[in-house]
C-alpha cells in the first residue's frame, strides 16, 4: 500500500500510543492524534476527521468498540481494533461495529502494515458499493418521478405513454435540463393547479 493515511490512535497504555506514533510514520502515515480514552478518541475524530482509526478495546470511560460505533454514526471510517483479549464476545461486538481488522497485542509492525492495507482496501470497496447503491436508489426515485410526470401529460394532454415520454425528452433537450427536473416541475405545477 502506498497511500499515506491520516490515522487517529487510542490506547490507555502510553507505551502502545508511543509505539503506534513511532511505527505509523515509518509506514508512511500521519498520526493526527493519540487518545487515552474512548471519549478522547471521539473528540479527536470529530476534530481531525482521520482516514483510519486504530484503537485499543479496553479503555476508561468508553471501550474501543463503543467508540468505533459512535465515530461511525457521525462519519463512516475504517477501524482497526487492538487488544490483549480475543474472547468470542469481544470479536462478535467488533463485527457489529464497523471494525475491519482485529489485532492481538503485542502488535508487530508487519501485522499492523498488513491490517492497514487490507482494512483500507475493504473500506474502499465498501464505499464504492455504498455509492453504487445510493446511485441506484436515486435512479429509481428519478424514474418514479418521470413516470408520474408522464402520467400527468397523458391525462392532461391526451398523449400516449410513448408520446408523453418523447415530449419530456424534447422539453429536456430544448430547456437544457434533466428529465427528472422537468418531471418535478410538471408534478409541482399539477399540484398547484389541482383542486385545493
């Protein structure tokens, strides 16, 4: 991986924070801040908007899993958890909280480098899928509006479905607008002119 990331780190152990602050720049990344508690991590992520978060699980005031979930409610960001513990309950909670990697202490540099690369790659894929899904939802919503506008044209102007569609297309070309924008205007006009 040759992309430099802005990374927020959190661990209640100063030695671990120092280790991450030393190793991450060697791997080509920037540490935007180091937190000792879950609440500090939340504040750090709000202020710095990091590309990636690396957090211990067991910390004072809010554990790393709850912090990861809270961070991702505000803005989705990949999270790597680091812990001395790996019981099934923790792993299950981590799976539910946008965690893309789970490393067991002591964390070795090659494992950290690999986890960052894989987490970032998976996050990229996830982001692309989310955008594709949002685009598809928007296309469906636009299509519904165009269909409704066609229905108005068919009813008000006595046009066939094909003619109504062609009229929308022509208007869009003539006005240099998107068909969905014209459809919205037609639906708004119909509502304004309809029975109150």
